[in-house]
C-alpha cells in the first residue's frame, strides 16, 4: 500500500510539473491602431482615419499538443478613429452657415475614443527556431464589450445623442457596445517567457453605420510565467 501511494504521489508530481510547463500566464500590453471600414464619406461628407491607442491586461497560453497551442486574453483596449470633414463639407456654403450658427469648427479634427473589454482567443502552431527563439502563426476570434467612450464634443459615443449640435457627425446614432470578429497574427518568443505578438482584427458587427465595421492592428509585449 505504501509503495502504491508513493508511486501515485510521484506520478501526480510529474503530471503537475508537466501541466505547469504546458500552461503559462502573465501580463500583456501594447499599441492599437484602430479604425472603421466602409465608405462613410460618400453619404455624409466625412473621412475616417486611423487612431492610435493602447491595451493592457492578462494573457494565458496552453499547449494542447506540442506544437499546437491556444491563447486567450482579457484586456482593456482603447480603440476608435479620427473623423475629418471632407472637401464636400468644407466647400458647402449651406453647411458652413449651419456649422457657424452651432459654433462648430470646420477645420477641427474630431477624435472618437472607444474603450472595450477585449477578449480574444487564438489557436496557433509554434515553430522552434532554436532553444531560445520560436515563432507561431495564429488565427482566432474575439469579443468586445463597450465600456465607455468620449469624443471632441465631450459626448459618450455609447449613449444616444439628443442634440445635433453635440452630434454633428453621428446623426443621433449611438455606437454598438458589442462586437465580435476574427483575427490573425504572429507570436515571437524569446527565452520561453518574453513574447512579442502582432496581428490584425476584423469586426463583424456594424458599429454605427451601414458598412462601418471595426478594424484594429496591434503590437503587444508580454511576460509569461
């Protein structure tokens, strides 16, 4: 009986150590460059452009069957876009008069900040270059839950606007708090604990206008235990 218990303890010890090697977690953070797809200009006279932001949170990785792995994160992610008036608006005398009456500057570049709880899950295949370096392509899905936002007019884009003066470009439509989509990218490991990851994410939910869906490129650093 004692031999059996000793053997069981040794087996569980090896299994636990192996499981720890297969599972890693840690801190992650980095740069976002986000925007929206779709031609908003042709309908409304405004131009979308990309906006920089950041993300920070926790990340975990599990080796399903070497070299296949799955990774997941829970991060606070700052996205959004910049919105500029097009020549169509700038040269429209009627709009100039309306904007002047409402004290809206035509040469102002409007920034829209959207903060999400961002939860991506990716599957990848790790290629070991040597004992120190490895690289892995990955694909996956993500879910975004809108938390809060702000713009140049001190509005919260996640709430319904009640004034055109405070909403010269959204036309009283608020942003969708929920988004899901697909992503692909690459991970680079050094010394098994330091990681650089980059990728591109394509949202599938209309943000606030037809054909306008979130897009985001990221570059992250992580340290995994």
